[in-house]
């Protein structure tokens, strides 16, 4: 997840009043992360609620770290510098593998809170994609006579989500030395985030903005969301910024209520204080802002868990 590319948007947010730079509540409050995988090897089927697993000291928000292929073979954040981790399944693009996911999952399992996953997304279209779903009839029809249909774009996203899920299943099976069904349960027993960035291939970016390219990109993202839900993932969220989301999808005027209520993870904040304030920024899906990303003092991406601090 390339949080650095979003830093330019922090300047825009700095113009806004930081009304909630400190979350004004009394006492301690439990961490409000969505459901994530159970940390114990004997508990693959049950969902552990972080609200019952962890509390946060007064005045300090919980901090989550996100790592992926750029950290392969290098150092990772210290265990005392983050409550939990979100791990990238891909090598920067859809239908690829983070070659270090097994070791990174092992590192994440040693943190206080349970880990989650994120997947890269995109929609290169039939002319550029290596795995365009021509001839696929489910969940949508992608006919060879109409390769640029919305059904094809939806199937592309659907297949990409299943591929990312398979990467997570493989990592869970290797790390925990469990059977395939157990590993599948572990990988589904997690919050998943879809990484929507303009640096990846999109029809609106590569071919220009039109009604069809907008709708095609929306269909691909919708396919990913629906696939993860079909797998059994209870919490599917989207990582992006309002600027990039609107550039790719066209915003509400194109998406309608297709993504209404989906949790968001906002990128692009310049500091921890800005990220805390960002918890009250507008959501591009009208869903809850669950995390906000900034660059930590250790030069790794860090994420404020919104609603986890008390003043």
C-alpha cells in the first residue's frame, strides 16, 4: 500500500479545522476494529472481537501498521510500535503474490491484536489484461463477442478478489501448518480492505473518462466487494482518498448507492495529529471512517484506529 503517494492530499486536509484532534470521551474505551482472524491456532472458526480483546490508554488512539511487498527482506516496525497489522496480499497489482506474506503474517501474529489483509485492485480492460475472463458465464456473462462489457469487468474484479484470497489462504496454511479447509476459514475470518489507487491500471486513467470507462471501473470494484462477501468475509472496506476514488469511479453520481455504507480507510495525512483529526473527515462511500493513514516516525506507514482514543 503506497501511502507516500497520497501525501500531497494532506495539504488540502490541513486547511480544515481539526475539531476532533483529541477525541473527547471519558475513561478508557475498547478498540473498535472490525472482525479479524483469531490469534489462536485452535480457534479458526470463531471471530474474535477486538473490542473484547484490547483497550487503549486514555488519550492515545490505537495504531495499526500496514506492510506488504515493499518491506520484503527488510526490517519491520517494532512490535511495541503498533497494536496490529494489515498485510498486503499482492505484489502491487491484482493477480500477483506478496512473496513475503508468510513471514509478515508470522510477524503480525506476534503483535497484541489480530491481523487483517488488503488486496490491490484495478481494471486494465480486455486489451491490457493478462487474465481477462472471456467466456466466463458466472457470476456475470463475459462473452467473447462483447469483451468490453460491464459483466466482463465485474468478473475480472471477482476473479482478482478470489486470487488475493487464495494467496492469504496459502500463507495461513504454510504458517500454521493446518489443512486447507482450516486455512480457508482463517483467511475468511478477517477484515479485508480493497486498495483503490490511481497508480494501478484503470479504464478511466488509461483510456480516458467516459460513461463506459467509469461504469466499467465501478463494476470491477463491485466484483471484488461481492466476491469477498461471497467468500464469507464479514467486513470489506476500501482504502483510498476522496480525490482518487472520485477520479476512478466518478463518485456518487456514477456509483449511486452501490458502495453506500462500506467502511473506508483514508490515506494521505501528514502527521499523527492530522490522522486523528481525519477520523471526522468525509467518507467517499458515506460509510464510517475506520482508519486514517500517516507516515510514522519510524518511516513505516501507520494508521489511526478511529474511535479508539479517549481524552
